C-alpha cells in the first residue's frame, strides 16, 4: 500500500426524518386526537483514529462519505428510527481541517480518539407535539433538518518518539533497518526514501519506542527544495532528533549544519528540541579520518556524537540504548508539563 499523507474528502451527515401528521381513528374513539410521531435524527459522520490504519491512501480515491438519513415519524405516536452513523477510520496523527474556513477541526493523536465532523440533522416534530388545550387538532408537523455537509482536508503527521533526519544518502534507511524490523528501500543514490518509514525499536527491559525515517533534506528544504516541504511536517511531533551524517563525505560538519538550519528555518522551536548525532559509515576509511574534527565541532555546540556503521551494525545497539535513555529522561518533564497545563486550565 502506497504512503499518502494528505487527502481531501467530502462528508455529508444524514438529514433528519420528517414529523408525521396523523389522527387516531379507532372504533368508539372517533376523536382520538393527534398521534403523529417525530422523525428520527440523521446519522453523524465520525472520524476515528486507528493504529491499524497507516496511510490516507484509501481516502485519496474514496472521497465521499455519507451517513444515513433519519426515518420519518408515523401515526400511533411512532417515532422514526435514527439514521446510522458513518464511521471513517484514519491514521493516528491525522489533523482535520475545514477546507472552506481553514480551521483546524480536530487533531486525532491517540488510538480510538473520535470526533463528529458532520452532525446529523434533527428530526422534525410530529403533530402530537403541538397539541395544546386550545389547539387539540393541530394539522402541522416539522420537516427534518438537513445534516451538515463539509469538505475536509486530512493531513497526516507521523507520531514517532525519534525522528531520523539528514541529507539524502546519509544512511537513515540503513540505520532504521539495522535498529528495527522496518525494511525501507535502500540504495546507493540520493532520495531513495520517497516517503517516511516508521520503525519500532525493541530493547530488553524497556518498552519499545518508534523512530521515523524522514526523507532526505537539502538546502532550501523549508522553501520546497528537494522533498523538504512535503515531509518536514513529519518531524514536528518527534520528541528527539537523531541527526544521521555520512562521515565519509567531503564536509560532514557542513552537512550537519545544513540539516539543522533547515529545521530551524521551518520551525524555530525545533532548534530547541533535544538531539544527538549518529556519525554513520564508520566502516569507511574517510569516515575514520573525519571523526576527530567532526567530534570537536559538535562538542562546541553541545551535541553528543555516536560513531556507527548501519551497514555492519557497529555501534547501533549502543546508540539505541542512548536514545532510550534520553527518552526516559524526557518523560518525567513531559508529564509535569501536562499536569501544569491541566491545572492552569
């Protein structure tokens, strides 16, 4: 299944059923009075986040979602049945926008989270509802209300604890392959990765964590160069950056600074997020020669460097343990921030 992270869909809730005009007609009760029932509510259109859905590809061609209309009221005070809701499953991490207003309708960031994006129309009242002491035989009833109709833009932003970022061909796909069960396409040319890959890293004695391999950034990515603008959004939700640098390149320091500047230009707050550096391709002689100067440059900026070879597996396990330790150290602080924001509210 191909990875799609944006889709436009049209949703239409069900109309409410009409109220009924009816009068009781029974033997020995010639004037039994009004007994028209109310119409049923129209069905809602509901979006639900699900971990079982990983892409918006289905919604890129199945674009129209309509809920059932409510049934009409009937005589003998029979109410119409409510219309069935239409449930639409989307990946966890999907943001929902109203196309007409640009407003963010919902951010579905947890498995099972739901939102009613189009409310069903209310059912109309039957004539029994309008009976009074002065109007004992009302001959009017309400029509059902129309359900909401909206055009929505769905935008998926991957939820991963660790974001792998680096220039094309730095070895991000190879690293996520070495560290997890993910099997992205790997080849010796730039832009092998054309969509983000998600891997789960399992370490003994710790709950697994997720890593997102984001397609390679280049200078000017925040302005649309390369694949940048399309995929930079996938780093917004990561807790920790793992900068992957090809240490055998002509100037690995400049490579690292290019990526960091692109993140900062896209969103200045990303520069404040924690990170560490994977000095990759240490199986090559050029990488070994570049390592001392690279470590000195990173040390000045407070970045820890972990020499690894995604190809041979050298240093990958140690790097993953360090990543896990960083995530564990961040967790209490995140929890405190959530408590503080809750108390403030």
